[in-house]
């Protein structure tokens, strides 16, 4: 698989993660407003999938990140490293929590995913608007360099933002008493 | 320490029995109602992931053949990434960090470069008695990626600035950075400016003391540096640099942008 093919594939997966995040938020909100409605029924049905799905998303994001640095040989910039610091542990602790069915992991995982989301959103904005930080590139690996730019807006940090958002939304969809 | 198995708590036994009764009441293993939802959602997600993979393979297979077309008018040819570069003369110092400070390279003799383009044809920069504007670009730099089409659109519409030789130096080429190789990028942009391929170590860039990308060096007909600029330039400032190379003024020039159509202390014809 070429780097271009992998980038299109990962971009589409990122959009899928974004759709999962949106669906999760909408379902949780509607179910909270109408506890006896159909949304609440569906939410109870899919709730057991939330942790495994969040783990799968964090794992795919981690593997995608490693693919870009170790196989495609893209040099990670400073902001890329901050997002890696947030995403890589999620792939481990969400996996363990999914096996143990331990939803209390939310208290530890959500702040990490939240920090990752903030950095990823800032980095996405920087890559979409490279002139906002400066009008020239330094000789090192600048954070404005777009290694990937699919569909006119999907960059690597945008993919990370979708992953963090999906993990956050899925973790938030669990009942507080679980 | 005893090896006897720990007795199961009574409450756990009761829960287990209740669970078993519930399962028996639910009948054979086929999930129904609410229990079916994870299977449906999981199946849909797996199908969407598979579809995404198929789309990615299909789309990129089409792109590979579509990207080969070379825009008409381009002078960039060849597939080399790096070229041999010979430098004669003293290397220029790095530009000052403060953009308003006086650039120490202004007034110095520019080094003369002899190298080759992406096809291995000889390219010389300097030593020919022509006012010259040199543009250093890096294929991975988003500011260079914006500047090149901006300039090419100007050349296509109004032509190149008269009386000034334009030369590009492709430098800092790295296979692990995006938009590689540089020749393919410049061909794609229909770039009509003669281009020298720098060495892998950036010999040409080092000789001109570049501090960022894109980087512009204006040289007058005597081979003296009259101005250096780094960063994206609007067309008016680019033409202003060309004017300064043509006019050959060096007095009091700094690294900061000058008002369009002027040089320090010397009026020059306004840019287009």
C-alpha cells in the first residue's frame, strides 16, 4: 500500500471516527432528555461497545502515527509529539479497561484525551493556516508542514483530533454509575 | 498459608444462578432485541471500514496516472533530486534575526554557483554581468508551495520582470518530507524558471547564508548582493526586489521590506 493510499484510507477512517463521535453525543443527549425513548433503548444496547470501540480508535490512531513516522519516514514535529504523548497511553489503558470492563477508566482517560484534542485542534488550525504563525519555514521540521492534506482539509493532526473526539464522546456516553 | 480454595460468597452464587436462569429464559444463543444492537453496529462499522479501504485504493490508483501530465511552458525537466554544486567566492553570512537590522550580506560580492538542473544540464548563478534574482525553495515548505504558484500566475499573466535573470535553487530536499520529489512539484506547478538542484548537504543554500524558506537574494549586474528576504512575498515586493537588482542600489539597505517601488534613497520604476 502506498503512502498516498494509506493517507486516503486513514482520512476516511478519521471521518468515520468523527461520525461516531457525533452520533455518540447526539444519542447521549437525546437519551438524557427522553429516558424512555428509542434513543435511550439504543444507547443501552450500544453502551457495552463504547470501551472496546474507544480502544480500537486509539489503537488505529497509534498504529497510523507509527506508520507515518516509521514506514513513511515523516519527521514528527513538536506538536505531533505532544499528541502522541496523549494518544499512545490511551491504546493501552483503554484496552485493559475494555478487558476488565472497568468504566472507571473514564476518570483517567478523558482528561488525557481532552488535552490531546486541544493540541490536535490547534495543530490542525496551524496547518490549515500556515501564515498564522509566520510567513517562512525554518530549516527544522516546522509544525506547519502538511505531510498529508486530503479532501482539502484532512491533515494528520485533524485525524488525531477526530480520534480524540471519538474517544471522548464514547467515554462520555457511559452511565455515570457504571 | 492454606491452599484450600476460597469459598464463593453466597451473594455471588445467587447472582450467578440468576444470570443462568435469565439466559435459559432467553432461549438459545441467538441474540434478540437490545442484545442484537452491538452485532448490527459492529457489522456496519466493519463494512464502512472495508468500503473506506476500497475507496482509498481506487482513488489513489486513478491519481497515479492522472498526475503525470506536464503543464505546457514549464522549463523544469528531469528527475534528479540533488546536483553537484561548485561555489566560488566567499559565503554570505546568515541574515540577522531582527528583520529590521542591517543585513551584513548587502554590499558583499555574491558567491558564483555552478551546478545542474534536475536533468543534469549546467546552471550558473552569478558572474555573467546580469542583474539576478535568486529564489531558494524547499519542496516541503507550505510557504514555498504558496509562493511558487503565486509567482507563476504573475509570469503567465504579465511575463517575467524585464532586465532581470530569475533562477530558482531547489534545496533541503528530503524524501521523508511531503511533496517529494521537488522536480515533480515544480513540473506540476508549470514552473517556468530555470532551477538549480542543490546538493544533499545544501551547499548552494549555505553559500548564500539562507535562514528560512522561501528565500530571495537580489544581485546587481556587478555581482553585489543588494537585498535578501525570507518568507512569502506579495507580487509587489517580489517585483520591488527585481527592481532593486536592476537598479543596483546598495546604500543603507536592510533586511526589512522596503516600500514597493522604492529602494533605500533611490527612486525606481514602480512595479506592475
